[in-house]
């Protein structure tokens, strides 16, 4: 019986599922290794209750780590970088009287199907919040091995050289960093399903562009709208409260300045009928609108990186192929709240979680 697994991993993200094995008939037996709050957790269930072995320190440091997880009957063992994790007895064991794991080789690496990610019993055993699906892993995984015994000899054997499915997984590279890459094919992220700008609005983001023109953020209503975009190398922030455009424009000394391979901070603020814009903490001339007309009435999705109807934002002179932003984007914060860019919000040519550094 296979009892020992080994795996190498590297990540800068505090949560995500590295390894999962379950019963094909949907029973409660499972084996799982995952990150939660930056710590590595090994959990298994023999059918009558889960174990929960967690490391004492964080491992989301962007460095390679080796994990070995095993069990004998209903007692588990977690070894990280050759050091066994110290775990209380009641967390080290699968509760109840059953000692056999009735699992067949349904093995997932880096994530699970939606049918499993949303299962309430699995989320409860892994101690994830009920309203959150089990998150996928963001980072690099390699050298998955398992203990194999043949002819009386035991050795660690590679597992998973040919996976049945490969969903949005790319080869590992040292030349990547966290972020979202918007490709030349065009794409957008739905940050909010229905968003009302109202009297005030505040957004910050980090961008590393690869084109000179494209929408960074946009939302519209029947008449009013808000759009943050690049135009021929300049950054423009425009709001229409129903009485015409209010615009702030940041013009760099060189229109190619933001395509220099470095991250740039964009901060746009609307306060009633005044809009302000700063790039890398340098402010542009603010835009001032009609006094007394202060609310931007929008009720549609707020998109990042593009928009399905860009012509509604006063961009008739921009060629269709240049409406979408191309390059990297990260650390988007709207109204003081970081945007969670879940995969179900991504539309089009976007590589989630990783940006190339070259």
C-alpha cells in the first residue's frame, strides 16, 4: 500500500491546494496537502474524521521546499525540508475507528474540479470558509513521487508523468513574478458584477505595459461613465457625471516611458466633480467638472484591462485592436479593498497569477 509521497514546491501565495486524492464514488475519504495562511497543511480522512497536520512557520517565501507526507493506519506524519512538523496528537490522527483509506487513484495536482472545490464537507474538513471554494495552487510544483514496493524492494517512484488533463498550467520558469498578464489577443477581468461609482471613487494599481494604448479600468451606466486608460503612452482618467467629461491626463516626457519593463503605480481618485491622477506618486493637473453635478451613476460591471463596449467611453479614434490593455497588472485596490481576481472573472487572453519578467 502506498503510504509515502514526496513533492517539491515554490510559491509566494499564502493559500492553494498542492495535492489531492479522493474516492471516485464521492465518499469522504481523501488525502490533501495545501497552503493556508502561508503554512503547509497535510490532512487525510479515513472516513470517520480528518487529521490536520500544519507547519509552525510560513513557506510562501518564493523558495523551493520539499515536503514528505505519509501515514501509518490513522496516524500521519509531515516532514518539511527534512524536519518533521510538531503536531498535537489529536491533529495528527484521523478520528474514529477506521484505519483504511478507501481512495482510488483520482489524483489532482495544483487544484481540483469545481465539483470538489465547492463540496461543503471537504471545505469543512480542510477548515476553509464555507463561502469560499478550495483555492488552486499558484507557483511551481515538481518531483512528485510515491513509495513503491516490488519484489521485496522499496523505492520512491515518479508519479504523474502523463496527466489526463492540463487546465491553465504552464511550465515553471525563474523568469516570472506575481501578477496578471494581458496578452495581445485581448482580455478583461470583471472586478465587480454591478458597480456604482457614486460621489467618490479611488483606485490604485501596478502596471507594466507592453503597448501604448489600452483601457486599464472602466465602468458605465446609461449616460455616466468612468474610464482609466492609456492613450499613446499617456495615462488618462475621465469621468462623466452626465454633464460632460472631467479629465486628468498624465503625459510622460517620453511616450514609451511606461514600457521600460518596470512596474508603475497608477492612482486615480474621483471626489464629487473633481478627478485627480498620479503616476509613480507624481500628480497630473486635476480635472474639475460642473459644480453641483457630483454623482457618477453606473450600475454595470467594472472591468480591468478592457471593456466589451469600448466605444461608449469616447474612444472613436482608437483602432479596435488597441482598445485592450497588453502587459502585466497587479495589486489592484478599489475603495481600499484589494480586488480578488478569481479565474471565473477572467475573460479572453489573460494568464492568471504570473507575469514574465522578460
